[in-house]
């Protein structure tokens, strides 16, 4: 059976797409995705459009941003305190 040129071309494209997807470096792609998720979390992009009728109160948005930033500061301070208590610092 002889394959049609369109079938061979389609198979070739699929193979190239698989190679490109599989050869993507794991570290850079997961690191960039994690960085984007962290940026979106701390800028409260998940809160945009949560309110009724798709609007978001700017005060609530800034409150989430400030709260999330303070929680990060708290985690860092508690980690440093724990490290000091355990004698690592």
C-alpha cells in the first residue's frame, strides 16, 4: 500500500510536534509556569471578575494583594526564626 503525500505530511508534522513538545527542557518550562502562577497569585488576577456582575472592587483587589504579600513576609520570617532556633543560622 502506498501512502498518500497528505498522509505522510500529516504524520511528519505530528512527529515534529511530538519532538518539539518532548524536547522542551523541563526546568525552564516548569520554572516559567511556576513564576507566572506566582506573579498572577500575588497580583490577585484570580480575584478579577469574582464579584457580582463581573466587576471587582479595587479596595478588595488591593486588600488581597496586601494580604498575600504580608503572608509571604510572614512565611519568610517564620522560616528564618525556625532556622535560628534549630541552629542553622
